[in-house]
């Protein structure tokens, strides 16, 4: 039988929330009346709360797949009873003061604890008819109940509870327009806003998230300003006023010192930053997303470093430290340092800097990721080896993209700098430092070795420099190609094959010898053609189109190369009549192969079910590829070498038809008020217009020869 969670029985949820009774009314309707006596014994309350924490965070991991929330539902019943039965006038008291106060730090802590409870006592009594102690304990329990609802897929309940909770915490301020610092519940407050960010981002309401982000930033800024103050008097105090752990709303934890409390709160804010990076990424504010991602990774690595420094030369203890969480502390919503996850995020961050042309920073991110991967893969005890293997390959793909983009940018800058013989503009970015540095602990990770062996961050000025980039990127892509094999990883395998082809494409730019250029183009064909033949357009239509277009383009470039070689040798009288005829046959064969692949590409776009004609209007993402294929076809027919006038006339007519199609399509779209086709094809459109005027006259001359 399926375990059913408790729900409102007589009233709809909206009615309960609109009830003037507020949050207590909501809780009453959620859990019903319980006759268990009120609890005012803080030790008993703490014991029951620890029982909830154990059920929710530890025992729930053992739940079977068919009942994933069984233990969390049991935990919910427990926390509901705590909310319903806790005394509304629990008095503030510290049991065994003499045992607790064993240092100046703890004496100071106790004084602050008493001071901030007494500060909000009048407001709690007047607004909520509860003691400050009872009120904050209730908020702690409500937060846990809200999380329980959210994580058991009853998000609406959880979100409403959290919204009520943060509003009531806000009511404790004397001035609602100014953020006030109270270390008693500041940790709880930040945790609540983090949960709200999670809820609204899962609903893709990123504008709502931005308002929450601003509030979290205000909370953290208020903490930074006020946590160093004394509050009790004007004397300087070395202990400051750090937020208490949420569980300490019940009883102070003598095992927690100020540093641990500060670390817990900072870890909570790191979790906030992780959310910020995701939200700004969804809003396409890439720079802000990258900045928050970098800040999150930096804070994680700093925490990682601090733990490693305390291991006294035994880094193997690190994993055990992460496991050992005391139930006397509220589990923190923190982004703990998971080496594989950290490497994945660092590699992803590198791709932002690659797109920005900041190869030094991108390289540093990738080197850090590589150093961690080296450590994980060399570990004697590999856990989940298959996942590690795939994740390592996925991360290392970023090096392939890095190498391709570096060669691409190098080519672009060299072309643009043809008027600058001293190349000073090109050298300006040489040896540019990274914008930041992640301080990986040297006891674990050999970053220096990775940086020494990694692809450079400097653009390639000549063939030898380009070749070094090419070879390192090629080696990496060939290795990961063996992980993402075609059988089972079709999309990944095809993308890696295309990346290898792109590497050759950019290296060709640096090669001056035409014959060697041809050989590299043929290697591209050897990579792409077998895969293109193997995959079905029925199941992998987009990939099939990409491969057909790529192969058609390579054959077209081979036509140009072979034509240049033919003309060059003919001018030097290096061709016999027989070899000349063989060259012409080869050029024509290449042209026909290119035409065949572009026609296959266009066939995939023809209207179903007959598939005989192209659509009247292409999808936006297909406009340029389709029209560009037509442009290639027109050009290729003009490249075919024919002796007979009739054959030449036939080829020119094909050229004219393809160029006319492009112009007619763009003109028709413009008349309909759609400018995308013209915007994307303006250069080709103008060239076609000129040829349409010129070609009919050429055709008339040929007709006179037939």
C-alpha cells in the first residue's frame, strides 16, 4: 500500500493560507489536533529534533526505489508533532552554565545568545503571543517541514510555508525597509531564501529569482558588516558576533566554536552563489553566471584547502572528514567539494572564457580540472569506475573544443592582420595571465605537471605552432572517441568525429603546399564518410544533415585545390595530354561527389510524404544551410570541366537555376515582411544577382556553337 502523506482534510490549501490565523492555522489544518502534552523541556525537544534529522538525512537513504519517500514521510509526522505540541511560552534558559562556560569565547557567546533573545522578546509576545524562544524553535521546525514537502514533490505546500516563514522573520525588524542583523536566526533566514530560490528556479520563474538573489546579497552584506561588532558594549571584542547554527535555536552546542559557525554560514552562502550562477545562466547573462561560478568554485577550493591543511600530511583522511557529520549540528545546505563535480564545473566554466577569446583563463580552468582527473584516475580505489571514465572523457572534450577555437581565432587574427607586417597586434595577447587562479592543494594535485603538458594559450602564428595545438587536441579527441563509441553514443561519437575534422580544416589554412592540403582534406573524408554511411536519417536526421553538408563542403574544397594544381602544372607545361585528361576526370568526379552530397542534404528537407519538392518556407534554423547548399550547387556546376558545348550549356543552366532559386526565395521572404533569409544570405544574394545577369548571355553564345 502506498504511504499517503498528511494533507488538509476539510479545507482547500488556498483557503487555509488565506485564513487570518496565519501559519499556525496552516499547520493545524495540515496535522490536525494532537492531545500530546505541550513540550517545554528543551533537552527533550532537542532529542526529538535529532531523531527527525537522523530519519530525514540518514535513514531515508535506505528507502527502496518503489517507496522513495517512506522514511521522509515518517520524519514529517515527527516534525509536525513537534510544531503542534511545543509550548508557546518556553523560557530562555541555559542548563549547566558552569559546564558550558569553560572559556572566554563561550562566555561571550552565551552573553550574545541571551542578549539577542531578549531583544526580540517584546515583538514575539505582542505579534505572535509566544516567547522569543518558542517562536524561533517553531520557525526552525517549519523550515524543516517546508523542505520535507519540497523534497517529496509537494512543492506548493513547501513554498507557502517558506514564504510565511520569511515574512514572519521579517516582522521581527524594527524597520522593515532596513535589513537588521540578528545572529540567532540569520542562518535559518539565509537557508529559507536559498530554498525559495530553488523552488522558483525549478518553475523557471527567473525574474522572481532575481528579487530573491538581491535579498540574499543584502543578507550577506549585512552579515559582513555586523558580524565583527560586539553589540554588548563599545569595547573591542575579538570574538565578533557570528550567526548561530540553526539547531542552536533549541540549545547552544558547546562543540561548536566561532570558526565552525562562521564556516557553516559561509558554506551556506557558497550554496547561494551556486544558485546565482545557474539563474544568470538561464537568463543568458553569461558574464554574471561565469563570475558567480568562479566565485563558487574558489570558495569550495578554499574550504578544501583548509581541510587538507589540517590533515597533517595524510590527505586520505579527507573523505572521512566529509562523511563525519555530527547530529548535534543542523545539516548545512552546502556545496561540498566533490572532486569530480568540481572538475566538471571548472571545465564548463572554461568554455565561457574560450568563447570570450580569453584562452589563458580557459586554460587555467582546464588544467585544474585535468589535475583533479589525474588524481582520481590514478587512485588505487576507484569508485564507480565506469562513471569516472565517462565523466573524464566528457571533461576532456573541452580540451578538444579549446584547441579548435584557438586555431580558429588564430586564423581569423592572421587574416585580419595582413596589413600589419610587424604583427605587434597579434603578439599583444602572448603570455597573457589568467584572470584568476584556483589554489589547488599541492599535496593532492600536480597542477604544475598539467600546465607544462597542456595546449598553449597563445595564438598560432605559423604552421609549426598550429601543428603543436593540432597534435595535442587530436590526441585527446582520439582517446575520448574510444570511450564514446558509435554503438551506444551516436551523438557524442559523431560530434567528436566532426571536431577532429574541424582540427584538420583549421590546420590546412597554415599549410602552403597544395598537395598536402589535399591529403588533409582526404583525411577529413576518411573520418566523416564511414560514420555518415552508418547512421540512419530516420533516427538521426540532424546529425545526418550535418555530416552530408560537411562532406559536400570538403569535396567542394578539393575541387578548388585540384583545379589550382591542374592550372599551375599546365602553366609550367608539366602535364602530358594523358595526365591532363586524368586531372580533368578527377576534378569532375570530385565535383559530382560534392553535388551528390549536397543534393542528399536537400533531399532530407523535402516535403513529406512524396519528398519531391523543397518546402515553400524553411524553418528559421534551416534557411542558411539550405540556401548555402543551393549556392554550392550553382558554383560546383560551373566548376565542371566540359568540352562539348551542349554539356557546358547544361551545366550553366544548372548554375543559373540554383542562383535564381536563392534570389527568388529571398525576394519572396522580403515581400512577406520576413528579413531573416536576406540578412543571412546578403553576400551570396548579391553574387547570385550579378551572375543571373551575366549567365544568360553566356548561354546564348554556347547555343550558337551547338
